[in-house]
C-alpha cells in the first residue's frame, strides 16, 4: 500500500511526499511570519485597502466589467450575440437538449459517412 | 526575531522605510516629482526606500494637494489604515498651506487640519532632492517613536 511507484522519470512514495509537504509548509509559514504583525485588529488597519474608499458590499456598482473591453467587438457582432445569448437560458434541461441534438447530428453524419 | 535583535542591540530601525502616496487634489506636479525620486537619476532605493501601492505596508505617507472635500474622508481612511509607527510628509505648497487655493470653497485642507503632519517639504513642485530629504527626516520621527518620545500631532521635524 505504501510502496514506491517508479514512473520512468522518477519515483513517488508516501514518505517523500510527506517530507516535502513538511518542508513546503515550513517555508510557507516562515514567509508568512515575515509579514507585519504590529497592526491593530478591529481598526481601519485591519480593513481592506480600496484606494481610500469604503469597501463596497457589492463591487458591481463601481467596477468596470471585463466585457467593456470588447464593446466594439460585441456591437459589430450584435445579431450573432443576441441569438447566442437568447439560446443560453441557463436551464439545465435546455443544455442537455442541445447536447442530445448535437450528438444526434454527429451520429447521423458518422453513420452516413 | 531578526527585527527584535536589530532594535535591541543595534538601536536602529529594523527596516528601511516604505512609502505610499496620496494625491488629495494635487495638480500632479508634485506627484511627477515623487515619481522622479524613484528614477535612476535620484534613485531612493539607494536608501532602502521604495514606493508601495498600499498603506497597509507603508511606514511613511506622502500627501500632495490641498485636500479637497471629496478627498478628506479618503485621506483620513488611508492614514488610519497605516500600521503604527507612521509618519506623514506633506509634499508641495498646496498640502502645506493651501497655497493659491487657500480658503477656496471646495477645500477642507491643508493637510494638517485633517491628519497630523511630521515633515513639510515646500516647493511648487519641490525638487526630488528635497522630497528625499523630507522622507529621510521622517526617520527621526519614527526613531523617536521607537524611543517612546512620541511627538505631538502636527509637530514638524523641519
């Protein structure tokens, strides 16, 4: 059960794995201990830095969505995207239905070929 | 442990100063000079200082601008987010006195009305050498805090 597995490129065994896990954990904890621990808990020093603003409950109001970067692209292909988005209802049965349809088409093509 | 030994036996600050900045309504002239201090010509990293992007890691806060109403709460929050001990350096005439914007309707500043200031660096904008000297003087404030002689709010080193 705890034997050594030889892969042709190296080996794996439980003892080595635990040893290296311990070394990695020790390194991680040492790095973490180098951080500042002199801040006062429960004050603003404990809060997330959000460019001086109050951290919002929901960041959606003040964040710029990644889709903004593709605005021109989406505008140019609007008819295509409208159709795609219309098809994506988010309902699992619809997704399975598409899957069945695609498999059926592929099966037909394969059978004909 | 190393920090403790340095402080106890060598009686020096255990780390180099890390500096963060807050533009409280500046025209960006002072901020450009601050950026010049990290350029190869002035190179504040010779002294171990560097600009950091968050007050959570900073020892010194450099403030530029005369503090507009909109920036008052933000400046205060940034100051409060810095771990102790900390020092504040005002860079530029606007932050020091309001300069040409003094008593303007949209100002809550100058900076020392909002947060305690330790070093004033005058100029419009100040030269990078002056900014570096100002930050270096903040070391005195931090060392005095270490010795337990906490300076009163607003008392300037220079």
